[in-house]
C-alpha cells in the first residue's frame, strides 16, 4: 500500500486494497473518499463523490452500468447495459431509483 498525505498529515490518496480488489482511492480533507478507481473480480469501477452525491461507472463481464445518487446517497437514475438476459442480446435499461424500471430496450439484428 502507498499513501500520500497533505501538509497537515491527512491521508489524501491511497493506492492498494480497495473493496474486493485493488485501486486508487482519493480522500477529501476530512478523510471521506471522493473518488475511486478499482479493479476487482466482480468488475472494474470508477466512482466520483462530492457533497454526498455521486456517479458510479461499473464494467462487469455481463454488462455495464452508470448510477447517479443524490446528496443523501440514494440512487436516482441507473442506466444498465446487460447481456445476461434476452438470449445474449444487449439490453439497455433506464431506472428511476433501484427498482423502478422506466425504459427497457433490446435491439435485435
């Protein structure tokens, strides 16, 4: 593990163990994480946070997703591209929150 600290001795960047894998974690002046770039067995992710709200990009073997969260940390919009369903055809899903499907598209040849 490698850590970078600011002039006051606060940890600001850590390179090493992150979630179930390894990556880079960037912290604010209070020690809360603001950004991550990680690679783990389940997928690779980038997450950006500011004042409670966040955007997370996730790439997995079966699909990809973008999740937007409000300042309370609640998911507001989720865009999912998934090949797990519909006989391997890509499926694009737009959700409001974690379980309210708004649009589902499955393009076919």
